[in-house]
């Protein structure tokens, strides 16, 4: 069931928009659990409902005066949102949510809503015409879509891209919020699986996660995800990234798109990813966001029915007769900036210039699908295509021969299939495209065409290397479409390719396309979404942040925030307390220019040390000289430096070493290797400690620094294989330490010393933030792994900084919270005597 606060923080998105959303009548509210007729036996319960959310509902709409709504409706079997049904579990109810065409959207009646729901399992989202225009044609099509295709809005008047407009962005948010409102009416978050499609709804996961923290949400981006250098130009880049991270599963067509997304998360949000057993995951506030890479396939059954239709067969015969003796090539593209239609025509011209023998024989048929957006850029693409084709035809055309046939009218699916089947080569010259399934469709049409059964099937594909389907079609002739000469050479190679090679390439493509169809894609995504959500009910969830910065924190049932109120009673009750504090990232914020402790830190540490019941230690990887200088004002503070290789109990006590043999000859082998990587990695440095060597890359490029760190780790492990040292990676570091040195070992040593002095600690507080601190947590949280046994009555508080998987059972948000916690403890002892004094005063007064 939804949270009662589901309509608060994110409402500010609509408040920023001048256009109000149309009210949703109470009569249109639908039950969260909807009934569908199914022939499932009692032993086979109905699978969970799948809610498919896309900008448009998978419906065809046509004016119909006889209909009570003024329109007739039919399923649009060509849409991916409908085709993916074939890969969902048998018997699973499916509900589609999306908008209707603007002409129909004005009909916001309850009767139409119920009709579409009952007959097509479709639930419309109603957007006012002006809001939809600014959302779709304004922000989506003329800002976000060009930028995702690598077009920066530098000269909008000539290229069609608009500069960022905050008002249009708020319209985008308002539209996404309207989708969330519709979902809120019907969603059963405990059972339903939500699958959101494409960039129009990038913000929807945030709105949905706010209302349903445990919702099972998948998102698939059908467009490219650009390089982080392009994506970071978006003024609201963090908002859009966080929105994607509010999904449980994020899907992309290619590894390149996923890699760019991961790089953007690393560079802009500081998030790293891990690959485990074939799955890529990003740890995000206790949740693991899974990244999936799989291109969308085609609907084999639907396409085969089109190819085998009598209409298609008749058209194939007509085309075969029309182009008898010709070498037919085909291209099918939407009219937009990125399809490279003009480049294709220029390449055809170049082909005929360089190869006169193809004049009168080679024909390129270009089918131009209607544009999906509106604007001057679309008109310029159409004008350019017509101008170039007219020039080529005027130059090389003869009576009965037209080298470039531009079809810019409405073309039926049967006519398209006929052109695919008749053409011996398909040319795709897009300069940037998310996937482009045209080569897949072409391959199947060639295979399923009505040619004699004993005639081997063959085909050739000339394919832009900037198209998403390119990696999956290894038999295609890949080409850089920006090079007209290369594109012309590829078309010539396709026409001159031996038939045997054409057959081999065709067989390779058909084998992939037929086995990786849309059902395969949908089934794979659905299964991965279920896997990504399997731990939802074993964790506690709550939301933090405002507006588009909202996120959900998911923590284990025993992992909770450490509050002063929770720890102070135990602190007051105990007499032998041990407080262990990491330095960097715990009492000192990461990224600070001045790494020395603040006066506030010095003050609170001194106050804690003044209590004779306390033993306070800073346990750090930093060198002893640096720590001694910084904490000189703290007379009674203990310090464990260089991960415990050096230890002292107070400022005036001598430094003690770990007792290991002081043989550091291994540095002579390790240091030259580190210097090699330092010279090759701008921003990296070497820190030479007395007992260790550390390579820092926190100021290097995040991706390159991480890559170099992995290489350095492998290199040092090989070079130092026979030395008594351990090579470890930490947060932006690679460190070489003597064996037997760790923060866990020094904690065992401190505990042992206190026990031997007859003062075993009955209260232990340990706070740290990175991997090296996990050794400390393990020593005090897992007594079986420690050589020292704490008293059974001891109170142990292991606390990590930041919400992340840890051996600790508690967490604090940041260094500010750590200081507040320590201040709360420092103030606690003074309260107890005052209370005793007040009680005694009251008693004496009564006498």
C-alpha cells in the first residue's frame, strides 16, 4: 500500500509549472489489484502483474463517426511496448499506461478510460495539450533527444537543438508526475513489476520511488546514453542520474551506452560499480542498482505473418519485375537529423562517379518514415534529401532509370516488407542511433520471402558503426557514415560480394536475429528485474532528500543509525570504556584541503580523554610524525599510526612497534614500480611511510586512476610475491604493508593490554569509514575471530560512516554526525553528578 506522504515533496515540480495538471476524477480511480480472466489451475497461481509504462499507449487511433468516442481503437502490433508481451510469463496480467494522441487526449471521459481498460488493458494518462507540447516537442524532442545523440545546443536556429530551458524542464517533471499519479491509482507495490520505457520518462522512477519505497521498478533506455563529457553539460544532470538510480534495474542496448552511464555515475556522483557473476551493480544507499545490457529484438511471429501475407507476395513480384536487371539497395529511416539520409545519397552519387559500370544498374530506394517531431530541423532534412536526390537523378538518370528513388509518403508494412525482400542490400547510414532494428527486419524478410525453397537465402548489410545494432551484426560491412568515400566503397563492396559470402553473412545474421527476438529480450529483462528486487522485503526502507534529490535508503533489519539517545545510557553505566576512531573520512571530511584536525575535533577529544574511565585512540593509516604534530594538544589521546605498526598510549609515552622484523628491503623493489605509475598517471602521488608505501590517485581522472590502480595492484603482487608484505587497494589508494599489520591486529593488541592490566573494556565504540576499518569491526563484532575475549556484559558499538554494506551494525551519515555523537558522549558524564546533587538537595530540604 502507498505511503500516506505520497503527495508531498515532489509536488514542487508541478508548482514550478504555470500549467496545472488536469484533475483525475475520483470515478477514474481503479482498484490496486485488478482481476483478469485466466485459465490457471489452483496449483499454479497467477504470476504478478506487469505494468508497462511508455510515453504512448500501444494503440492505433482513427476517426470514426460511428464510435461513441468519435474514434476507433486497435492494437498497434508494431510497438515494442506491445511486442514484449510475448516474453512475459504465461498468464501474467499486463497493464499498459501511457498517453493517447493529442486529438484523442481531449476526450477525458470515464467511459473511454473504462473502455480502453476492458478491451486493451490500457490506462491513459491525460495531459493538457499545452503541457504535452512543451513536455514532448519542447524538452524531450528539442533538448534531451538531440543531446542524448551527441548534439550540443550550440546553434539551435540551424541544428534544431534548444538550449536548456528551466520552464520546459518543469513541464517535463509535471508530465512525469502525471504518470506517477496514474500509477499511484492502480499500483500494488508488493506484487506488481513496473517496466518504464525510454527517455521521456527519465524522472518517473524518482516520483514512483517516493510514493512506493519498495516498488519493483525497471527502466530501459531505448536511445543512446552519451559520453559523460556530453551528459555533464545538462544543468540537471545529477537529477536525471539519481532518477535512473531510483530504479532497481536499468537496461541499455549496448555496452558503450552502459559504460557511459557508469562513467557519469562515477564522475558526477562518485559511485563505483562492481561486476559479480556476470551482473554489473552500483551500490546506492544500501540498494544495488543492476545494469543490464541487451538489445531489443524483433517480433518474429508478427513479421513472418506480414512477409507471408498475399499482399506482400504480390508486391514482391511487382518490384522484381520493375527492377529487373537492376541492383536494388534499400534504406528505411525516420526523417530526423541523425539518420544520415543526405550522406547516403551523397555516397550513392560518389558510387556512380567512381564506378560508371553501375550507372543504369544500381538503384537506391529510400523510404522516409514520417517525422516523430516537428520543427525547422525536420523540414531542413526533408529539403536536403529532396535536393540531393534530384541532383543525382538529374546527373545520372536516364529514361527508365532513376538511381535514387525517394519515397516520402505513407508506406504500409506490406510494401516495406516487399522492398526488404526484393533488395539485395540494406544500407543504414545513421550518424547516431539508439538501436535501429531495420537490419534485423531486413534479414528476416530476406529469409522468409517467397523465393523458391531450394534457392539459398542471401543478403548484405552496409551498417553505420554508430548504430546500436552494429555490435550484434558482426557479418555486416561496418562503415563510418561521415566518410562519404568509405560509405560509397562499402556499397560497391556489397554489390560485388560473391553469392557464397552473402549466404554466409546472411546465415550468421539470421541465426542471431531469430534467437534474440523481442520475446528473448523481454523474458531476460523480466527475469533480471525479479532477481534485482528479491531482497526488497528483507530490508528496511525510508526516503531522504527533497525534490529530484530524493532517494531511498535500504538497510538490513539489524543495521540502523546510531543515535546519542541509544548509546548514552550504556556509556554512563560502564566504567572501562574504549573508543576507537579512524581519522580520514571519520573525524576529518574527505576532500578537505587542510587535513589537520579542527579546533572542534581537538576540543571534543580532550574532553573525552579527561574522563578517567575512557581510553580514546585514533587508529589511522597516516604516519606517526604527522599524527603526533596534529594531536600535540591532546595529552591523553592514544594514537595507532600506519595501521597499527606504531602505537602510543598518550602524548608523553614512547612509540611501540608491532614487534615484526624491521626489514624494509622490499621498498627497493616496490618504489620504482610506483614511480612508473606515478609518471604515467597525472594527479597521482607516492607516500613513503616508515613501514609502508602508498600510491594515491584521488586527484587523478576517476576512470584512469581506477584502471591504473588495478594494474599497479597486479604488478606489485607479482614483483613482491616472495616478500613478507601485503598489497591492498583502499579508497583511492594502493598500499603495501608488512604482513601481520592491520587495524584489526592493533585492536586485538589494545584489548589484550587492557585485559592484562585488569581493566577489560565493558564499553567499546569503534567508528570508521573505509575497507581498512572493517578489520576493526570484525575484531569487536565477531569475538570468535579475535584472540581476546571481551566480558559477556560488554556493550559493543561498531559504527560505519555512510550507509553501505559493512560488518558494523550501526551507521552515521557523515563526519558532522560523528562529531555530534562524540560531543554527546563528552557531555554525558557531567549530567550524572548534577542529578545526584539535585536529589540530595531535595532530600535535605524535606528534612
